[in-house]
């Protein structure tokens, strides 16, 4: 595991934000999206990732009032095989 990504949940959030999934035991390439609308405990985890420079926090909207996060280039490097 990366020294920057200290928990499984951090890695899973970044992978989910990028659309990376496990199919047939292998990770898909992902990259077709770059956003994660966080709720509950995920908000704190995402804000920790922001502090590490792996995500940025965008604005919420009336349609999606929960905070929205995007993965930075540094975050993408952390989950690449």
C-alpha cells in the first residue's frame, strides 16, 4: 500500500471517483470520470485526502447539496498499477 494512502477506504474512494472497478479479479483502467459526491463519514475521509493533496473539494449544488470532490494528478498516481 502507498505510504500516502494510509487506509483501505482512502484508496477505495479515489478508485471509485475515477471509475476503477475490480472485474474478474483485475482492476479496470477507469478514467472515464473524476468525481465523488461524499456523504456521512466519507466527507471527513475526502477532506483528509484534500489535505494530502490527493483530492480537491468543489462546490455543492442545489441538486447535489453534499460536497463534491475530484482526484488530483497526485491522487491518480497513487492508484495506478
